[in-house]
C-alpha cells in the first residue's frame, strides 16, 4: 500500500444550524480547543459508535426473547426481594 492510497477521502456535508445551536457548537468547540468542524466530526463519530452498540444490544435482547430467554415480572420481583429483604 502506498502512502497516497492511505489518505482518507473526505466528503463535505453542509448542515444548517439555528443560531442558538451554532453558538452552543462554537462554545463546545472552544472548550475542547478545536474548531467547529473537528468537534462535529468527533461528535458524529461518537454518536454513530454509540448508536451501533445500542442497536446490537437491542437485537441481542430480541433474539433472547425469541429464544424464550427472559424472566417474568414475578420472577424478577422474587430476585429483587431476595437481594433487598424487607
């Protein structure tokens, strides 16, 4: 792989923010010593990672439900009662 082939290709996407949101964005970027574009890039990457993790967990839970791997309301209540006896 040549160095030229490792350079990321960036695509510009324009997003319109309300003046209030733009001010918040500018403030947050300043607090992290970055420009607004860098801050938004990191924010979007973080959100996409979190969203992917969340969807994976939801899908796993749905698969467990389909396989009958769950507790009833009563079973969960019994477990809680054992952990926190009155």
